């Protein structure tokens, strides 16, 4: 059972570089999410998607882009990396609208990103 | 201030009960959740409570909800060293997103 898989686990970027964080799930979930977790802070929602071809902004979308061409994949793109984007990034998925049900979010193991 | 607030640290002895408290702001939240994060891992759902309930018990876990005061608590009975982790309170918003607290780091001493 793979669940939610994120790659890479760690990455160091220089200011201004770009990269894509990959996320894939094999549970046929409709909803997928990207969160960032800063030290000593709760998770903040960056972007989410309710299905293939549909994405929407979360609380902290600036500096990021997403796409959802398939149900399985939800990559997160950083175009011009900045030190403020140093964080741990978590991808998550759920079958339905998770805040309105008791259905849980399934989280990936995270990507630790440092921008220097 | 933060939408969801919880204390940052809690230290207990093995075998004691742990109580982690949380306050939230949106009275229309339908579900409230407790997630557990072990070192180097993603969050895992521990338990949840529907907003029209006062209490929910699940083995060693008891969730209490005071909707009037917007206060949520998680009690872990007979706390074990394996319970050491960060515990996040989260409220489900009507827009479909979860708002997380900063997390409470629980340390269990043998």
C-alpha cells in the first residue's frame, strides 16, 4: 500500500532556482492538498484540488503553482525560490471534502526544502 | 492571533494521563480533529469529533468538546513513551479546508 508518495525527501536550492515537488497517490482520491509546515507552526494550506483539471488557492499560495492533469498526480512548482520558502512541504489526499466529513486526510512523509 | 490555539509543550510521566487543550474560532466548524505527527513523518489522524457531540471515547483517547467556549481537549490515558509526538488540533472550515494549530509537543518520561 503506497498511499501518498512525495519526492524528493530533501532538497537544497539557491535563491532564484526553480523546482517541482512531486506528489502521487494510488487511492483514487479526488481531493489533493499541499501544505507547508514552518518550525513551531501549524500547517498552512498552499493549494488544493478537488479533481483532475481543477485547482484552487489556499491560505498561502504566493510563489507557488500547481497543476492536476491526472487524478493521481499533484505537483507543486516553485518558480523563483526565496528563503521564505524554506519549510517542510506535505502533500495530502482525501476521497471527499475532508473538513465536512469524518474522512481523514492521508499525508505523505514530507519534503524538507532549504533555500539558501 | 492564530485561529486555532494550543500550548506548545507538555511533559508527563509514563502511566499518567495527558491532557492537550485547544481553542478554535469558527463556531460553524462541523468536525474537529486531532492529528499526531511523529518525528520525520507526516500527520496521521488520531481521532475526530462531530460538532454536535460533547465527548467521544476511543480506547485510551477521550475527546471533550465545549462548543460554547470553543474548547477542545484530548486526553490520553496511561500515556506511554510511544505516545511522544506532536499533536495538532484542527478545525474543518465550511470552505473545505482544515485550519491547524501550531501543535503541542508531548514528551513522556519513563
